[in-house]
């Protein structure tokens, strides 16, 4: 035989030499959930190893992460005042802007802060927009999302991650940011966020389960790959700097297809359900957690993601899996 591909799989040295996909700590973003109060560390039952943090405990945990090389985080606010118009989402004293200011005061450019921009945790009904006649209204929601992004930018956020899936919100946010002088604040669009059952545990974490109905009128239909590409390329044309696919594990094909059609960085969000399934199976002894996690992360990178938001990253660095 002339062709023997196994020659390059003979031992670990040659396998490492020819590996096509490699991971580094620089690729990963770690999500945090911020709640009101002081000295709060409240473990989330549905997401083992993940907790709610108040600002003071967040500061300490971020510092621990920085020492391990986890220098990129994403912030979600949980527990601000809820209203029909989601007004607290863009107040400068709400949880996320307050936490951003504190983090930037203490860590400056050593920490890259991404903020989730969505109103689901700030509305009385739990939907990602302003409701009228039991339907989420697009354009009024876009106005709120843009103002929320501006409040985060004014507090010092490095990157905004709008996750609402309203039409036109990237353009509105970009124009408002630029008009206020925040031309260097990046936007990582949840460009293809699917209406997925994988978000289940997150709803405990973010206190944002819809009180009625579902999110299928604005989040993506998981049957539609071509529509996903169209959504992402529209966000690119509106000024997004990074395009995210969410969830990640069931949408590797979407990531790969998007990678073929854009020069922008591709991000993915390894969501709560994906994380909790691994944790639950590992607790039962049904899988090897380390091997499954690392195989999954390589799959994301192989599909085209150069940025991975995952709850696993602290385990990965603390336990030297990378």
C-alpha cells in the first residue's frame, strides 16, 4: 500500500505534530450571573459548579479566574426590577453596568468584559422584548436593546452580545454607539440563536422563563439552516464584529456553513443544557467528564469557532485539561 494514514497516528508525538485543531485559553469566555446583595454565592441546582454572585463575591471569583488565565467573561444581570417596558435594563445603576464599573476599576485592561444585551430578565413576562397583544414588538424592542447596549458601553464594557434576535438591532446599536463616541465597543451578535430546548437550566440561572407562550416568533427555527446563514450575514452587513451560533453542540453544521461565507470571527455558546447533561452523566459515572468536554471543545473549533463561551472553562483550567 502506498497510502497508510496510520503512519501519522503511530504515537502521541506525531499525533500532536499533525493535529489540525488546537485549543488555547485565549479562545474562551466564562459566563457569570450577577444578583443583588452582598456576600452572595448561591449555587444553581440545575447547573452544578455554577452560582449566582453578588458584586463583591464576583470580584473575588474573577480575580481567582484571572490567576488561572481566564481573562474574558460574559455578564448576565438577574434580579433587577421587572416591568412591562424593561426600563431597568438600561439604567446606569442596574446590576450589569454597576458590575462592569467595579470590574474595570479593579482589573482594567487585564479583563475583557462582554455583556449580554437582552431584556428577558427585566420584563414581567420573561420574553425578550416589549409585548403588545401577546406579541413581541420588534421596533420598540430594538430601541430598548440599543439603549441597554449604550448603558453597558458607558460603564466600560468591551463587547456587547445582543441575544434578543430582533430584526435590525445590530444596526440600531452600532449607530447609537458610534453617535455617542463608542466606536471601539465591539458587538458579538447572537446571529443565529435558535428556539432550543437546550436552554432549560439557564432559565433558573437568569430567572427569565416566559410566563406564557414561547420564543419561536423571534428565535430561529432549528429546522432552518439557510435562514440561519441569512440571519448571520444580515448582522454582518449591519456592523457586527463577531457572529455567534447558539446553542453550539447541535448546530456544528451551521457553524461550519457560516465559516465558509464570512471572514468575521465565529463564536459559539455552549449553553446550559449542554453543560448540565455532561455534569449529570459524569456524576452518574456514565461518561469521562474530561474526555467528553475536551472532545466537545475540539468539535466546536473544528466546525469553525474561534471563540467559545462555556461554563466548562474553569474546570478546564483548574484541572489542567487544556
